[in-house]
C-alpha cells in the first residue's frame, strides 16, 4: 500500500506550486509561490524513492526525517506528517519557504541525480505545517512540570527563538531580550515579505509567548541593560545576537547621500510592510520609487534588495557583481526570480567611485567627481575578468584597465555582507573570547562560550549563515543548557 503511493518519479514530473506572474508579484510584497492543493502535495510527495540511505536527510542541517513525512503526506496522513516534521524542526514552514534547498536537501536528492528532477521537499514541508496551522494542530508548548531555573536569551532571531522553544518544553523560565520592537530577528526585519510573509513569523512569536516565553523588546543589551545584569538575573545566558556590522567600501564619496546600507534599506521596507511610520522611507531616502537603483553585491541580501526596489517602483534596477553568474554566492533560484521581475545583472563589475552633486552653500549646480559630494548621481564601474583561483579555490576578479564607465544612479545600496559587532567591547566583558574574525568562540557541540553558563549560537558564532543552521544551534544549545542547569542528561532528553 505504502509503496504503491511512492516511487512515482518516473510517471509524475516534478512540479513546484504555481508561481505568480512577474507582472503581478512585482506590484506587492506577498509571497510569490501559491500553496500546493492537497492532491498536488500528495502527488509530489509520492515521487520520493524512499532511499535506504536518504542523502536529503544527511544534507539537511536538522537531519529532518524527510522520507517519512513525504510518505505520510502521500498517504494523506497529514497530522502525523506534521508531528514527524516538527519533532526535528522548530519552524518547518519557515525553512520550507527560505532554505536554499538547491544547496541542501533537494540538491542531494537521488532522483535529481538520476535526471528526473528533485522531489520538491521544501514546498511539501511548507505545505504540511501551513496545513497544521489551518487545522489548529500547532499549539503552544505545555511543559509537564514547571522548573525554577531561568535562562536569559539575548536576541530574538531564529537561533534564540529555537532555543527558547526547546527550553520551555522542558519547563525552564525563559526571557528573551531584543533591541528591536518585534521578535524574529532577520526573519522579521531582514528577509522581505515576498520570500517570507510577516504573519508567518508573527504567529510563531505569539505561539512562544502563549507558551510562557517572556519577551523584553526595545531593549538593547549593553545600553538599556548590561550583560552582567542579565547574568545576575538568570541561571544561564544564551547569546544569539546575529551579525549586523556592514562591510563597507573605501571609495570616494561612499558616504554621499543616496548611498545606503542594505540592512537599513530592507529594515525600512519591512517596517512599511507592517504599516509602521518610517520617516526615512517617507522622505525618500530609503525608498527606490522612480529612481535608478544600483545594488552592489551578489549574495542573498543583494537579491532581496534588487527585488524590493522593483516592488517600490524603481525606474531601473541594476545589480553589480565582481564575479560571474556561476561564481555568485546568492541562490540561482533568486537570480532567476529577480531577472523575471526586471532586474539587470551586470556581471564582472565593481564600483570604482561615486560622483554626484554638491548642494548647499557650495552649490555649483554641476556634477562633481571630487570627494565630498552631497548626493550621488553616478557610479564609476570597473570591469573585471576572472583570474587564477585564490586560497579558497575561487577565481579572483582582476581589473581590466581602461574599461571603466559611468552608470547613472540616484540610489546605491551596499550589500557587501555583514560582520560581528565587537561584543566584548560593547558589553564590557573581557572574559568573552572571540575569534580573529570577531565571532564569539563557542564549543562546536555544546555551544558553551569561554564563560561558564554562557552559551552562543547562530550568526554571532558562525558568521553570516542560514536560518536552518541558527535553528539547529539553538536546539542543541537548549539541550546543553538543560544539562548544565540540572546536571541531569535525562531532563534534556525528555
Ligand atoms: C537580507 C537577508 C536575507 C537573508 N535571506 C536568507 C534566506 O533566504 N534563507 C536563509 O536561510 N537565510 C537567510 N539569511 C540569513 C539568516 O537570516 C540568518 O542566518 C539568521 O537570521 C541568523 O539567525 P540568528 O538568530 O543568529 O540572528 P538574527 O536573525 O540576526 O537575530 C539576532 C537578533 O539579536 C538582536 N540583537 C542583536 N544585538 C543585540 C543587543 N545588543 N541587544 C538586544 N538584542 C540584540 C537583533 O535585534 C536580532 O533580532 C538572510 C540574511 C539577510 C541579512
Ligand atoms: S529544513 Fe531546509 S534543508 Fe532541511 S528539509 Fe527543510 S528545506 Fe530542506
């Protein structure tokens, strides 16, 4: 019976849920894929070949029991599929939407390698838990017994939230501190709604709150409360603060008006999506409407910026990347989505300098390419070629002399990646050891830092990474913290 519903990969072609047309989706911030219909989800799940050694599971950072929940979905046993899926993943419907599946589970699907097209694992994972929400199967954690020990978590991103969920399950008292006014970290204020709608994140925050997690928002640790005060209030502390220092450009006029940081641009856009008042958006500084936009970078943040600019009604959107398409760090799926929506990629190109207008008293109403302009008007683009591989094995970009040209631009968005803030200095904690890159040093398995009782997870340990890795870290750290607080491995295993 079970086998009859599975192994359909030869007779059933791979299908993703319907994607809205580029014209339609460019007008709003809603997700671009529609939900599978029940029959379609079952059909697509039934393509799984039920491998004895499932490489998809091995390559999922959470080692999700993918073949099991695919089989249950194919058999129409969705509540059971949900139970299996959520036993290893705190936010399955979020990962189903935003994991780069082509590099993780789906990229290692055996039927993909036999030329039949991968099982649409992410889309089915999303379908299972969205269905669970619709049917009321997702309920707040109800610990069997409350415990007196308390844990303070700094940072309400996926790492901190995943740990909070596991700790509450075991009855610990959990308080999360975050400097933003809403929980969710980059799920809330980084990743745009067209990849992850905001109510999907907010309902998770509410579920945690309903399960007894206390949120202390608008609280910047190091300013509004000291790290030592948090240590004094709680029996264990988890640092899950992510990485927010923007890599910058050392170029002429890199600080001119109209040259902005990706995180500011995306945060403003997400706040507008929530319906908040955002003065920097209203006054046009962080709004691409009617502008010629140039985004610098080739990662996922750059992809989110270009596609946000399209939705804000930019006149044109160009993405500069110093390597070529095959060597870019961003997901190929996102590049394709961006191209469909009208973004132009300018490969093998890097900014050389910015020119612009001088305003105010010194106004000469003319273009200036000297340092000190007030408003950007163009980007000097340098053309590159790929040379010999560097130590990481990637081909290094080399400058092509004499091929520079000026690209007109009213808004330039710097999406060059993120680095950790200097936490020991910001928080005045000498004992907190960091690596030479500034990330917090934590044991690979227990996630304990150099300070006993203090743990760290997610991007602040790994450097800019993925949501699914932050979730894994958070879940593992919760287990270590439980062991630390109780000295009893059995509690953690409950
Ligand atoms: C634009 C963008 C798009 C991305 N797209 C994807 C994607 O499609 N798929 C994917 O898997 N990953 C994506 N990522 C990466 C992913 O978002 C991160 O890897 C993940 O969010 C890291 O989780 P975290 O919990 O470590 O940190 P974060 O999500 O960054 O959360 C950290 C939290 O700590 C808070 N905080 C920081 N310092 C303090 C302080 N001193 N006091 C109080 N609170 C503090 C912050 O306000 C924040 O809420 C993207 C990242 C960006 C920037
Ligand atoms: S969590 Fe991510 S990698 Fe794992 S199965 Fe889901 S989509 Fe794939």
